[in-house]
C-alpha cells in the first residue's frame, strides 16, 4: 500500500493494515532516525515505553541466555513495529532489538501511541492482528522445537520463506538467504548442523544455493522429507 510518504509497505504488515488514515494519524506524532547495521536500537530491561516503527530496512528482536546464547524472538521487516508491550502494560522491555541492515525508524511516545490506538479503528485492528500473529508465531516455534528434529525445523523454515518467492508449482526462490548462524539462532540449532543439513538437501536435489540466493527445486520433495 502506498502511503503519503511515498513508502510502500509489504501487504499484511502492521503499517499496511493501518491504512492511509491510520498511518497519517501515527506519523503525526512520531520522529524519525536512522541506525546503521548491527546497531542496538532497544535494550532489554530499558524502562522507557516508546513505540517504534520500521520505515525502511530490517531489524531483529532477540534476547540472550545467561551463557550469552542468542535466542531470536522475531524478524522485523519494514512495516512492522516493536515496543508495543511496554507501551500497553508499562513493564520493562522484554527483548533487545538490533538493526540487521541500515534502517530508518519512526519513534513515538506511549501516550501518543495509545491516543491513536484507541481512536482509530483501523489502527486498533492492525495491532490486534499484530499481537495475534505474534502469539501464533511463538506457539508454532515452540511446537516445532518440541516435535521436530533440526533438519525438519530447517525444512519448515525454508518452506515458509519460499512462500513469498514462489516461481512455480514446485519451485521458489529465497533471497536474501539468511546466514547459517541466523538459521541456527532462529531454529535453536548449531551453525555446523545447519551446514550439514543444507548439504543433505542439496545432494538430494531439493535445493540449489548460489551465494545469498537459494532455489527450492521441489517443494513437494521438501514436504515429503518434512513428513507432513
């Protein structure tokens, strides 16, 4: 959906669902800033309650265990937001948010966010859907971790990523392909295990990788290997 800033957000993203009027109502109150790749945008346990929107670029929400292992909570592409929980319940931040690439961020106070949230039906609906999607996503990840092995979790993620890049009934392209470390963090696996499983799928003729691009050559073959 093209907004009055000439930005286009992915269909179904939070800012897309807000609609032109809802977007304009939010933009009235926010300020913008840019962050370079790998910059920390929000730190876990911070007590401020501002809400953030990604206008351009991509970020990642993650937390860390006592041993320093990263636990990925969600990817945050353009059109998505973060900081909603603190704005609603007044509790400290629950995750860190880092820029995956150069990003342009909009920021507004919790007071102004709630003012818009409760006065514009399209914004209310967009954020209800956002929260429901978060719950579904985390529930799905928990189910995958407890019922699937590492290779099956990788296949399921490849199929999910491939949906946006379908090139035919049996083929798809994923670009850019997450790094092996990003897959490992997302899937509660190890980088070395991801590399081995990628090689198995390539040897089976199911995928072909060229740099940061991966071609799925047989969606049905991946599904059969997944066991669904």
